[in-house]
C-alpha cells in the first residue's frame, strides 16, 4: 500500500502553478475539483509549518511553499484559534510523556533544555488560550479552549510538583526485631493444646 508517491509534492506544486483560463472559471466553480488547489495549498502550508525552515529535516516542504509564494499563490487564511489549540495539544502531549519518563524528584531531568523549553511554550499557550476563551463567541472553540486550559494547568502543576519534590533521603534502616537484644526466656515450655 502506498501512502504517497515520491514526487507527490512536486506534482502538487505543478497543479497549483497551472493557470486557469478565465473563460473556464465560471464553469470550474460548478465542480468540486476547483477546490483541489485550495486543499493543496492548505496541505503545503501545514507541512511547511510542521516540517519547515530551510535547514530542517525536510526542507523540501519549505522550498515548495516559498516557490508557490514567488509564483503568486495566495494561501487560504488559517483558522488561528484552532491551529493554536492543536499546536498546544501537541506540545502538551510531548511534555506529558517527558514528565512521565522523568519521574518524581528527578531534578536533573526536569532541568533539561528541551523540558524547560516545552514548559515555557505551555505557559505561553496557556496565556493565549485564556485570551481565546475570553474573546471567542464560538461555543465549540470555547469548550475546546476551556478543556485545554484545564489540561495545561494540570500539566504545569505536575511539572511544578516534580521540580519541588526532593528525593527522599533514606534514613537508617531499623530491623523489625532487635537482634542484639538479649533473649528473654520465661521458662514456660508448656504449649496450649486447645483443650
């Protein structure tokens, strides 16, 4: 099963760069295939954001995005609120996994640069979510924002808990029975038979 062909990105760029003859424009609006370009633009924009920047692991997505911009392509506007919620969830999931792996009391693990960066990003997203919740009139977005805010708050509290928890220092181990104490012999060797 093929998920994607090797040259799919190149083919997508080619489709978007094709000029639509204005005489066919009214006819194309009647067919759903007209929206293919818009969907391609959304995909390329999403990919370049996720995998982008010229020196990233997959620079071809950024290059395709830049090529289309130079060719005059107009990318559809993003729904920033939903994108921010999705980004925050992704960062939150990564931080949650890392905190679970670090475990309580591991101060060295909690100070790792990647963990510190993720915590900072979560704090920033928490502020953005509070602003979103206070300014949106979209009920669905409001519910998602409130749930995300609660989850971010719990995750940041977990981080604080790990950061503040000190490793328990083991005290001297005490035996349940003092082996150095003298044996006390009562002299009573009778055992009760129960009858």
